[in-house]
């Protein structure tokens, strides 16, 4: 039998060494490398060339990553969506390959079994670029999508798959909340902070407790965060919008204009208070005021300031059972809606009015 060591003039023959190297490299080609579940990667390939003494590999074993993804609804809020609402998918995709394999691509599955948001949208392409979603930067975004009209409330999962130029890919799951219920007032209360009970004056307050904390504050006042801000309160006398009673509305004082009692284009930013009596004012009266929102307690607080117009028309109204009716922010400019775009409805009545 021929020995692996073959003497030739006392020296090892280089031929069998070269053949052995080829055999070792050939065996290396069939080694299996484990890939984590949910990830795919092209196999490493090496090509020995005995004649040219060359060795080549595919260098990219790194899978791309989706660092962040969210649904951005049609009114500019992330992670909330309502049935029939429009939305886009934003994603931040990176690739840690050395060197990174380009180009990158991304798709979204919006019809994950038992989590369908848009029927049939299993592979929606995301375009690359520079995008801003809820103030954060993303490098991929889909076109406009529409949620199914009959989608039920609750959490949903969608998926984003990122793929690089070496066919490495990774799929990640992300969450969105389907919210089809608009906010409504649960409680309404007035409090006397002035000198005379039963009379509207500086220091008096009223509060509205809402059913949910995810109120679209930007719909009320552009850029508002909920901190105490200047507004106006305008009263109405024997007004049809209040069933012939006196009433009041909260208006955006930043406009410098009188607010209307109701209707599209109104400067009414919160809702109407029906004072259920005709003895509070004898004409339209305007107060400076402040408006604040507490997202923890879900309470709006309006505090009256100085009277600025028709101040002698304020009378002592005594006690009544005032009712707050929210302005529907889904269909009217201004007013109350949540971050999914559902408009406010309902009403809240206090036991007795105590301005």
C-alpha cells in the first residue's frame, strides 16, 4: 500500500500536500452552519483553485435587522388604528454585514393569521428614503393602506421582513391597537372659586372627566401638550344651541376671535355647557380662561379668568343642573377625538351647578 509520505530524494513531494489541501477545503464546503429560527442566510461558498492558488468566499453572514416599526394612522398618530382608517407602516432597517450587503429591501405582512388588518396585504413593499413618523426618523415606509371596515377592537400583530442583497433576511413582529370607540364624558362638575356663589366670575372652574386618556390634543389646539394654556370662555343667552337656555363654550383664545357656539369652522375646541337656566347672563359675555388636561386622571379643567366683554351682563343664576356635550372632533374642525380618529359623543350632567 502506498504511504501518505512519499520520499523523493529525501524530500516530501508537494503534489500530495496540494491534493490534501483540496480535500480539506472540499470537506469544509459541506459543513452545516446553524441559522436561528426565523432567519435565513445564503451559505458560505469557497472556491479553491489549485492552478491559480486562489480562494474566494461570500463575506456576508449578517442578517438585516428591523430596529423599529410602527403603524402611523391617517391623523399622524402611531400604534392606534380604527376600522376603515388609513395608515402607513414605518420601519427602521439596518444591516450589520461586513461589508453590508446592499441593496436592502423591506416588506410588511398586514394580514397575519388571526391578526388581519387589511385583507390580502401579506407582502406590502416599503420604499426606502427619509421619513418622519411621530417625530422619529425611519428609512422605510409603505404607501397608504386602509384597514378593513369590519375589523374588531383589540391588539393586532403585523410583521416586517428585511432582506439584504446577499439574500439574508429576518422577520420581526410588531403591535398596533385597533380602537373603534370614541371618547365620551363620564362626569362633569362646576366649582365656585369666586366671591359670589351662583355667579360666573374669575376663579370659578369646571371639570370634564373623559372615558379615555388617548385624546388627540393637537385637534383641540395645534401643538398643545395638555399644560395649562390660555383660552376664552364665551357665554350665550337664551341660545337655540342650548335648547333656549344660557350656555357657554370654550374657544381658542390664540385666534383673538370670538368663538361660535357650534358648527364646522367653529372656534369651539372642547364642547358646549348647557346651563339649564336663563338667569346666568343677559347677553353674550366673554372671559379669559385657562384649559389644562391631565392624562392620568383623564380630566379637563377650565378656570375662568377676568371678564373681557359685556361684563355687566353677568347675573346671579343660582343653582341648576348643567350638562356638558363634547364637540365631535372627528367630523368638525376642533373638538374632541381620540388618537385613532374616533369622534367624541355622549354627555355628562352634574347634580347641581355651583359657579
